[in-house]
C-alpha cells in the first residue's frame, strides 16, 4: 500500500526541485546581476535572454525544463512500480508540485517564474506526443507574432486539447483521470500566470521578443521598472 507519507515526500521533494531559481542564479554568476531588477523582473528564460543574451537564455530554458523533467521521470519510480495503478497519479503529483515550485519558490517569497519551461519538462514525460503538438503551436505562433506570452498561451491550450484527444475515453478511467485533470489544470495555471500579458495582448501593447546583450542588464539596474512581461 502506497502510504500518505510517500505522497507527501514526493510532493515536497518535487516542489523543492522546481523552486531552484536557475534564472536568478545564472544571472548572478555571469554578471553579478539580480535578474529581478532588469527587463521584466521575471526569473524565467525569456527575461534572461532579453537582458543577458541568447546563450544564457537558452541555458536557463534547458535548466528550467530539466528541473521539470527529472523529478517526474525519476522520483515516482523510486517508490511506485511502473505497472501500478497509482503510477500515473504519482507522476502527475510530482509534475504539478514541480511547476508550483517554479511559480512560487519559497526562497524568493513565493514570487517565481511563469512556469512555461518547467511545464515543458513535465509534459515531455507525461504526454510526449501532445508536447510535440504544443511545441509546434508555440513555434508557429512565435514565428508569426514574435510574442512569447501569446505563443506560450497557445501552446498550453494546444497541449490540453491534444492530451484530452489522445486520452479519449480513458480520461475518465480510475487510472488516467489525473492525467486528464493535469491537462486542464496546467494550461489554466499558465493562463493565470500570464493574465497581465493577456490584457496587453488584447490591447496590442505586448512587447515583441528581442534578444538582449549582457551590458544591457548592467546598465538597466539603476532605472529599472518591471513591465511584468515574461
């Protein structure tokens, strides 16, 4: 019997893994910059790329995705057999806790990133085929609009729809219901975290993405006012 203590332990360890602020750490190590005080003020990969440059943004993207992927891939299998009826439920729990760790890290007063890269790592494990559709939707939207927030919202919605279609009637089964709930909950979380962006998109005020340079972060420290884009 899978005890309540293991559920709590998996949620707690996954949350801690997700709460590692790689964007903040990379910016601090590379330029001694507090990424929360430059660009949008967000600790995610997009703000790092805007302010420090493409290579550092890509590094943070990869690290944030890995902190979503690795806990879901390895932590549940330490406690639950892969053929157990609880296995998918435990992986969903781990994935949600990891995403919440990124969005609300205890180390930063529960003010973290918007969860797109970390969610990408999680959904690569929980729904790889639906993830491909979500990535394709992101790329296509970004190529057309050059707006990261819009691309993220479209990708999150595409994942939820694709995952539900793939699950079909199994979405309401005792073994897969948590995956179905996840396919709704995570897009909703992403949309909520991008609510201010959505308002600017509707008003035509959302900024288009441009890669920044390292010096930009250093020169913006004194007069930065966050615009809260991702």
